[in-house]
């Protein structure tokens, strides 16, 4: 590993910009992501910064069973995120549809049909600490040595 | 609506200020907003369609997942409607425990709403303070019910688990702590000069238009309408509940109503803890057939379930009317019309505490 | 009409709102009151009303009825002025007032009230079917 790569890894490990997109959840996972911002979990001590701008994000948190309104749009949001990027499915809904995947509903899970998902955090809803550890594990597995892996 | 306009500014579906996807198309002339159209459909899951034909044991969990922020009240209204249809009595201790769980849920929801508002007007300090005490409320909710968000605490005929004596003491101790902090933060909001500049006189919702759009909850109470479904609830009546009303009609009044209601909720929990007498927490009964329209007061306002059940306790027909439907409608068609700049649209929208997951179900 | 960025066809999503239980019952009642078919009324609503207002229609209708719509004017109440122009904004206020004025002229000219109201309903129907 070159020196440049090591510098890149070091910088990236302390600067993760997170964007979240709600594709039809019950809000339960949303507020658990918001709770991550609370001083108790102190997300910024890990260098994670949550805002809602896909164009400067590294990690996309996907929440909710996939509703039909998002059909073309989620792909567009995903394309706007610059490389290196990773998507994390938060909660049961994006993984399997959860309670909403029944006959007669308007959802189309799983989300991995539409965009590539790097990590999944099951739970209805998962705890903020679990969301936090998922983001941190993405940092070590996807972003570390990204240029090397590309070759 | 097909209309030709000068300039239209779409906000959303992904926007830093909105927690959930909604698309506001604001028609503007200069900086002034003259009209707005809302585009939903990003959260339509069809929960009511899934609920049809399922037994109450399943619908109970689905009802909770209509909205994650106010899950306890959805659970409570659905279960109380089933109880009313079947004539099931609730033991007094369980009724008080329901009030405690519901008020804790209301507290965390109001704190989240005020957090969102402070975050939107870029007063991040106060926002983080509020989010910090919200975690303490979430702890109490978890200690009481066993889960942070979707707790399924209320079941027909009572509640799922009892409160232990030592938990009671912890709860009242932490309520004291929360009230002390809350008082400080409410004062910060009330007297903050920059907050007042950013909130007073913005997003006016007059009483007349509030009545026309059938606005409910804190949004209505900030416009001087004393409507609160808790005044009709038997347990709350025993606790001598009175709604909080303000006449400001603006963003500031809406947020202050929520601060006042937080103190009122703390009072209600204390009263219920005092009134808690030993006894059973689960009654019994059989779910029967019937039709009922039943309302309860969610953190955002009046929540109505129209339910028809059959003799096996299955839900034959259901319609949920959530408070956010009315509030967002009033917000987009009355509140943000005529605000001075497009920057005030987001703060006016967030001050009504919109919940898109509720609205679309 | 101005072109929106990322515009998508909302008809199917608006239709999904209208087929919910309470909405469906209300629209059937309104359609039989006006004498138009349910499909025509749905089409008109989908074209003219935005999504949040569609969701709010039952609540607005109930609020309008509870507020005693047109309690002081029996002709306007028969026509449903407040309900169709303010409660559920199907028809612009001004147009409704014009229709009401025409009916009142007819009543003054000596035609019986039910007949005049029926003529007014026909005018409302014309607006919807146009």
C-alpha cells in the first residue's frame, strides 16, 4: 500500500458524510437515525456528519419498504453520490419488506433490486448504536484501500 | 392543478429540512409565495388494504407501524376501539399505565418536533439540548414498555407489563430532572431574540382557515381553537386535564404550545403515578362484531379509526384519519401563502410537525 | 404549464387515495347528489385537486357540515354552495356565486325552488363534465 493510499484511508476514516433517504417506512427507523445525532451517541466524534445532500455523501442510508413513487428516483439519487459510495439498508423493511410486504400493498421490496446494498441492519427499528456500528464497519470494509480494490 | 405560474420552486422530496419525503411546489412572485401544491406518493404503503381481513392480533402491530413517532397512540386508539366494540373493561391500574405510556410518547414526539423546528431555523444548540433530553424520555419509555419505538404495550383488556416500584421511583426522579432542563430550554426559546425574529409573525394560520381545513392538535391550539380529544377520554377526565391554548397563530405559538404541553404531560404522568393503586393489569373478554368510529389525541392531534369487525375479531373494514393530513393541508394551502421569503416556507412547514408516514399510510 | 423537474404522472397515485374506504363512500354520495357518474367525479378531482387536499376531503366535508354550511340561506344549502366551493373546492367561489345568482333570479321569476335548484345542479354538473 502506497503512502498516498494510506493518507487517503486515514482522511476518509475520519470523514464520512451520510445522507438518508426514506423510501416508504413508518418513520420508526428515521427517528432512530435522528437519535444518532443526539449528544448521547455523539456521531460526530467518529467523523460522521449527517446531512441530506446526496451530492456530497459517502454513505446512503436507505429506510423503508420500496414504494412505487420512488421507482425512478432512488436510482437517480444513487447515481448522484460520488464514488466511493455505499448504501446501508436500515431496518427490516428495505431488507424484506417487513410487515408491509403483503398482498394488496403498494410496496416493492427489497431495495437491493434497485440499488446495490453494502450492509443491512435488521430490526424494527434497529437501535441507534447498531446503525452507528454499521456505518463504522462500512468505513473499514468498503472505504479502506478503495483505490487498490478498484485496480 | 393545471395553472401557469411565473416561477415555481420545488422543495423535496429529499431536502435537508424534511425528515421525510414530500414535494412542495411553491409558486412564487418575487420572493413571496402565492400558492403551493403538494405532491405525495413517496410513502404510500397501503396499510389499510393490508389490514382488511386480518385478526386484531395482527392489525395491532400494523396499526403501530402507521407512524413510528407516535406509535403508542395508534396502538391505544385501535385497541380502545376494539374494546369499545366488544365491551371489554380495563382495570384502573392498566388505564393509568396507558396514560403514562401515552404521555411519555407524546413528550418524545413534541421534543422531536421542537428539535426539528430549532434545527430548521439553524438554532442547533437548542436543538441538540432537546434531542439530549429526548433520549432520557426514550429511556423511560423503554424501561416501562420494553422497546424504544414500536412497543406494542397496550393490548385489549389492559397493558402488557406492569411497572415495578423501583422503576416508579426512577421515573419520577428522571421526570424532575427533565422538567428542570425543559423549563430552562423553554425559557431559552421564549426569550431568545433571534428565535423571536425568525418565528414571530411567520406562518400565520388564522382561526377561520384553521376551522375550514379542520386543523387539529397543537397547530389548532396555537390558533386559539381549544380542541383536544383527551378531554373526552375517561381516564384523562379523572386527572382533570385541560388543553393548552395560545392565540399567536404563528410558528412561535405552535412551538410554545408544544413546550407548554410537555410540562402538562409531566404533570399528567406525576398525577397518574400518584393515583396508581395496586391491582391487576389485564382484564379479559372476547372480541365481537361491530362498527365504531373512535378518536384519540395523538401528539399531532385528533386521530380517528373507523373500524368494522366481524364475530371472529377480524377487521372487515378500516379507515384511519391521521392528524397530519389536516395539518399539512392547512400548512400548505394557508400557512405558507404570503410568507415573506422562500426561506420561511421550510420553517412554517416544519412548525406544523408534518408526518408524511401518517398522512399516506 | 411550466415544466417541472422530475415530473411524474400522478394519476395512479391520486386514484389510490380516492379508493380508500371513506373517500370512496363520500365520493359516491357526492356523485349521486350531483348526478354525475363516480368515474367522472374522480377524474375531475384528480385533475383539479392536489394530493394532500384529496387526502383531506372527508375531514373537510365533515368540518363544513359541522360548521353548519349555509345555515342562513336555504337555497344555497340545497345547492351545497359552501360544501362544493369551500369545503371541497370543486368549483371556484366566484363561479358558484354566479350559479347561485342565476337560480335566485329564476326563483324570483316564479319558478318553484326544487326546480331551480335542479337547474343549478345541472350547471355545476356542466362545470365538472366539461
